[in-house]
């Protein structure tokens, strides 16, 4: 069954994109519900099962509330989708994977004046009577219909709703959000210190390494590829062996076999020989001194996306 793609968006605060429907285990049921139960899922997920999201190739990425997708096909209760805002070598149209149909909605088309991006870590979405609907994650982008002194009125999978202006910034189009400096991306990333690593993670409930770099730069007006291996061949090349040329906010990439193998990790150069990154399962976003660390010998590329 092929389904019309236009207008389909993520209808939960954060939807996990799975490699295939069979990737979901019984203990992942909270993650595929609507409303999604992210905290309950992650708090009950033991280390071994959390690690298996990566090692058993169960999860691809995540979608944020209101994020548009192309639906390629529907099988039973599942949709094969393309996340069109997340560029990837896996598909020229965006990042592919599967999510439950129940976590998607066909959004009504209305005249809009622009878009709002959530700039707080989490922000309440309110109905038109100013009652809570759900919590929006950092970096969710939704269409704006109108505004007053306090609220943006937005079009959502739940219909018309409100978000307080103090939690969001406005632009006429997604491409017109102001571009900030690379240092701003790092300063923003510091707010997420101690957020847990989550393979495929794209929200304050958990980031993986490239999800962290993607989202901090997205918040500063740069839409970069989703995965570290794609990020490592994008942007502006910075001399690898001349760390005096590295600037705060450059992305540093790491590869297996002491930098000669496939790219496996990315983080922000923090300055003074330090790295701001989301390390691996069981750890949290941290600032690491590179000298003497395992990563020091694995540096394989440095790229600049912002100045």
C-alpha cells in the first residue's frame, strides 16, 4: 500500500525511527505508544538492552513533534518513512526508517505566516483554552498562524494550539532562522551537560554523538547531515594536524583503527584541547580533555560549519 506523502508529520513529542518493525522488543512498548512514554521507556531500559539499540541495529534516528516525513509505504500498523529534514547518504531524500502509524498525523493545510522553533529545553504546548496538551522538546519546529503579545498560535497535529513566545523564536521560513556563531553552538551545548547518551537520540531525553552536533547547529541556523560519517565530509575542511587552526565550535571526528577506519564519533571542539560531546551508552554529555584519552589517537577529520 502506497500512501500520499504530503502533509504527514510526527504527532508525538519524540518518535523513535526503527530499522524495521521487528526491531521493537516488548520492553520498547512505551516508545511506540501515543502519547509516547519516553521517560518511562528510558528509565526502565537496562544497560544491555539500551546498548542493543546500537549493537543490534534496532534504531535509526528520532523525529520531533511536527517534523515532516514522506511515507513510502504502510504495512499493518507501521509506516516506512523518510525524515526529509535529516539528510543522509542512505537516501537522497532524507533519513529512512519505520515508525508506528499511530505516531503520525496528516496535518491540515492552513495559511501560515512562518514557523516557530522551540528554544527552551522543553516547552508546554497549550490548547486554545490555554490548557496543557503536551510538552514540546527543544528544536521542534511548527507552523505559525498568528501571534499576540504572549503567544504564537501554531498549527499542530492536534489542531490549532498555543506556545508562549518566551519558549520559541520565529522565522518566516525554516531557512531564515538567524545564523549564529560556532561558539554559540558550544555555549548552547553546555546547557545539555549530563543529558544521557541514547543511540539515535535527537532530543533532551537523550542524544547520540551526531544527534547532539546536528541539534546544536540546527538551533544556530545550520541544517547539517544527520550522521557523523556524512557530517565528516560536509562543511569546510580544517587542517587535521594543525590544532592551532581549530576554533571553538569546529566538529572533530574520530575513526576506528587509530583514525584510519570508518568514522564512529563526533564532538565539538571546546577550545584548550577539550571536546564537548555525547560519548556512548551509559554516559552523559561531557567536556573531555583529549590529550591522553582514547579518542586522541582516533582523530580523523575536523570540519567547520559556522564561524
